[in-house]
C-alpha cells in the first residue's frame, strides 16, 4: 500500500484540484507538484529515549560542523541557499 503520492497539478482531476486548493487556501499553478503523505501519528519519544536521540542528533551536527569548519561563511551560505532552492523552488534567502 502506498503512503506517498506526488502528482503534477496539471494532471489532477477538477474535483481533486478543487479539494486541494480548498485545503491549501490558494489556487494551484499548472507547473506545481502536490505531494500527499498518509501516516499514523505517534507519540514523541519521552525520557531517556528522547535524551539519547537528542544526543545523537547533536553528535551528527557536530560532525558535520567539524567537516566544514574551515570553509568561508559566504560559501556555506551559498551551498545552503542552493540546497533550499533545489528543495523549494520558490525559496528566497533572507539577507
């Protein structure tokens, strides 16, 4: 069973497009893609498990920071902006 669906707005039926526009509160453009995900909600980790996960995340972020510690800030900003634009074509950096 599929949990994720990605469709081009121009390929949606009128009824589906109308329903999605109602959910989004705005019209869809023909060149946009719509992704829908279905999943069961779950409780956020608590107590020691949450602490362990936070520690692992911090360790991963520290390792990434160590690898780029000598890179100029403006170069890192450009890389991050490019990644954001790739993931979100309408992204505009705040300068």
